[in-house]
């Protein structure tokens, strides 16, 4: 028999039972579950040389006409929960023939790998076969539903009026692959037909073709988890001199950590009741970081500010990343440059020659290496 299923016939049946070859070829073992007693049906992935995800049970037409071939391959076909999952192997190419096209409309037929089991269904036969489920002709035809105990392999569009005498089916464009992969429990499910299925258990993985996803119990999530921007509230203080008081000013921050790298932005906006130490205090302000930096090597980041009467522009400069203040470290020693790019020669803080006024802002931003 060309197509065989393990555990389908008893050794005492007239047609003969499972042979040792059937047992060796059929995909036995615990496959990917999708229920307590059911398995994810699909084709066992793999190809000679590893060039294709799924080479088994491919439907193709190699000559003009109304017949196609199905490549050898192995699969799991899930029937009802009580009937179980059938391991199936097709050891050689199988031919299938399509009925002539409807005179007025095209149709879409479905090629399936199907298991008939007289002990579990009303088919009165016991066999594993590849067959064509004929669709309904229509102006916009759709494929028929996959019968119980079957695994969809391909959709084939049969043009109106198609027959062997009229050239048959255009095999270059007619076949839509419906195969999907299944693997042993714990294995990563390769990309196949469709991604619109739920996982079976938290911690299951699948390949999307662009990366991995992990089922978290409710939805598929990218793996490894992609970092996202988060809010944080920086601390604003002075290393020396009178303490600063935010009053009705604001301080805000955003950051994203990607492994050891931290990208951040911290913004201080002066309010009408904000106090900043005052001129002559040598305040040397800082804004705390979201994640503690390494102590060495030293990092510098960017600084930008709108100060004093400069309402139509802002200063650019730099700042220093330091692990010496606050639990998570700080960005301090803010300095600015002139419009020409030449350093101004002073720190931008409460001792600045142009003291801050309400709505002035100070921003530090950049990238540094995290300590953890």
C-alpha cells in the first residue's frame, strides 16, 4: 500500500496489520498537543539538505492536464478526541486527478490527506488516502472545509471549462499551499500555512519566518521580548550649595534598555515657584538616571537647554555620566557651547550668568552602558 498509517489496522485483520516498516516510518511519539488528548495535526518538517522548511506532501503538477502529484512525506492526522491522532507516511509520489471544470464558473478544490477508520466513523472502510474534495463553482469560489480526520495539503483552482482537452489546469499558478508543520512536544513549530492559531501551553514557541514567538497563555509574544520605552521620574538635585526645590516645575524622563545599553532622556522645566540655589552657590545640578551605569569607562551624553532671555533658541553642550551620586547614578556637569561651537567655560546650573526663569528647560539625553 502506497500510503500507510500506524495503529490503524490490527495484525489479525484480513488486510494485514501494521508492519515493522510502518512502525519505523510513521511519526510516532508525543507530538505538539492542542488539547488534553489531541495533537496538532500537520506535516513533519524537513528536507534533503535542509533547504526547505517542509518538503513532504507537496502538491504540484509536472505535466499539463487535470492530474497532480503529491510528494512523499510524513504527517499527523487528528480525528476526534476519542479516535486520536493517526501517524501517516506516504513513501512514494501519489497521483490525484481533478474533475473537469464547470462550464460557467471556476471552483477551488481541496487536496487532503485523509484517514478512514471504520471503527471510529461511518465510512465502512479502513485506509489512509490522498484525495480531492471538490469545491462549489462560483464567481468568487472558496475552498471547501477540511473533512474530519483529514489534513489539508493544498487548494487548487480549477478554471471554468477546464479539461484535458482544453489544456487542463495552469499548475504554475493554480496551487495554494495549505500545509502546516507539526513537531514533537517542546519543539519549535516551523512556519507553515497560517499564523492564526493559539498556543497549546505557556512556554510554547513558533517560528514566524522573521523571528520567534512565545505563547504566554493568552497570546503570542515576540521572543526574546523586545524592549520598549518606559517612563521614569528623575531626581533633580545639586551636588553643593543650597538645596533646590522643584515647586511647580516639572521633571520627567523616558528610557529603553536593550541588554547592556540604556538610551534615555531626562527633562527639567523651571516653574514660577522653583528655587535653584541662586547665583554664587556653585550648585552643579544633576538629573538621576533610570538604570545604574558602569563606573568605568566614563561616558558623556548630550545636553540641551533654553536659558534666561534666550527665548528664540537653545544651548547645546554635553554632560557627564556618573555613578557617584544617587542609587542609579546621574547625569551632571552640564556645559554648553556658544553659537560658534566654542565652549562657554561655565557649568549650566544655578550659578549660570543667565539665571533660569519660569518655563526655561534643561535636557540631558544619550546612551550609556548599564552596570547590570
